[in-house]
């Protein structure tokens, strides 16, 4: 439970830094997200959905800073955690796998990818609710 006290504010700082071009350019955003992920690694179970989300956030920052290989690795780690925590074949797992196998190449592509993912998730949720 104490991880929320530390990770919550650090994550909020990371979200602000990820939107700041100077923080992206000088490495501050990446540094903050790496600390958030390290904190999650130290406090959360190995396969926790929150950890997958944090790894995804790190990957997004890495895409935004042009670090494609590092982003792909963070997306891979997010996929591995999602696969175990959400289950094989689930919408979150399939989305995470697609990001790992074909990571966005730019910030613009990243935004388009996430907009499409949100739309697909909404469709899946409506389908599940009517089933």
C-alpha cells in the first residue's frame, strides 16, 4: 500500500514531463519514468497490471525521444506482464503484443495508435456488455 504514496506523485510528475518538450529533450522525462518503473518493480508483484501500464508509459517516452530499440524492449516487457496479468488473447494483451511487434515510429504515429486502441477497446467493451 505504501507504494501509492511514492509512485503516485512520481507518476504524476512523469506525466507532466512527458508533455514537456524540454523534459523530453534533456532526458528528464525518461529518467522520471525509469524511476517510476523501478519503484513498481520493487513494490508490486511481478505480473501486476499497473506495472504493465507504467512500462507502456516509459515506452511512449522512448518513442517520443527517438529511442526505438529501447521503446520496443519496454513494450515487450509491458506485453509480458499484460499477458500474465490480463490473460492470453484478451484485448489488452493483443494490444500490448501489437505495440511490441510493431512499435510506433514517431510521436504522431504513437498518438494515432493509441487513439485507435481506445476505439477498439470501447468496441470490445460494448460487445462484452451485450453478450
